[in-house]
């Protein structure tokens, strides 16, 4: 089960927007409390969804046929493929991409504001949520004890949030080196945001499509 859920979680962690905001949060004085508040805000929607799915997961697996659960894979696959194909169409037709953001409005904000930004950015991060939800569905549908479900869900959440806690950890270990490296990485991801969307949408969309078709 982990071999299927963890790649989905890693895919959900790849978010140019979240990475860019994280770098901004790590800019200026008081960055550690600000980044921790942002991390907590990012975790709120993930924990809420995990609680709902795990709470009702047992009931779903008992009351709904395997074919219905398989249909969820096909639904997620269809949405991801639509997102990826839309990005690919825009790239092939040279539709101008949104320029890399140079807005520093997320720097030097108060921790309370950083927490709210974290909640909002994850709630509207649809590409990541579309990969996070199938991972949680696998956890809920697996034949696991409650403790094992919680552990598996925690691993998924930790991986999804690695875009925030990993840069924060690096700034604590090697501040000077991490600052320059993170700024370059965030800029690269922003410039290639459309390519990232194409790879995630088509790659994981096809993966879920194949898995869903095999379950029919």
C-alpha cells in the first residue's frame, strides 16, 4: 500500500507556488516562527481531509462495492488528465504563461498572517490535492488497524508538506547556503510551472487511469 501511496504524496509535494511562498516566508527576520506558522496552516486542510476520509473510510469500504471505489480512481484520473492536457494545449499553442512572481508580499508577515496564507494556499492547491486524495483513499480502503492507518496517513502528510519543512530545516542547518539555493530552486520551478503541471497531470493521471481500468 505504501508503494502506491508514497509516490502520490511525493507528487503532491511538488508545488511551485508553495515553494515560492515558503522561500518568501524564510526571508527576513523572524523567519522561523513565520515559516512554522505557514507550515501549520498548510497542514490544516490536509489534516481535515485525512480525518474525514479515515473516519468514514471503514464505512465506505464496507458499504460501497470495489467497482465504486475503482470509479474514484477513474474520476481522479480524468481530472488530472484534463489539467495536464489543458497545460499541454496552452504550451503547444504558445499561450503566454503567467510570469514568475516577484511579489515579496509574503515576506516579513506576522505569524498569524503566515498561518492564514498557509491554509489558503493549500486549500486552493488543486493539483496537489488531486494527488493527496487518492493516496488517502488507498489508506482508508486498505485492511489496516486504526494505528496503522494513522501512521500511513501521517507519512503521506509529512511527505506532502516536505516542500515547507525541508527548506525550513535547511535554513536552520546551513543558513547562508540554503538561502541562495532555495531562491534559485524556487525561481526555476516558477519558470517551469506549466511543465510541472503537464508532467504531474499526465503522468499520475495515466497511472490512476491504468489502475482504475485494471480494477473494473
